[in-house]
C-alpha cells in the first residue's frame, strides 16, 4: 500500500470518528456540511483502501 493512501485512509477514518464522537458540540448550522464532508472522506478512504488491496502485487 502506498504511504500516501495509508495516511489518507487513517486521517479520513479519524475525521469520521471525531465527527461522530463530538456531534453534540458542533454548531447546528455546521453539523450537516461537516457530516457530509466526513462521509465523503470516509467513503473515498474505503474505496482507496479496497483499490490498493486489489492492485497490490
């Protein structure tokens, strides 16, 4: 696995965990945009993780 992909996957999963853990402390008007952004990062990190496993040689 490429180091850049590994770092991206770790950061995106940590961001998703932080949004879930601190959801009560986020301002109401920022909850939905931050959640959508975190969801995008987590899904793309998962796709990158799967792609790196399939292309590993």
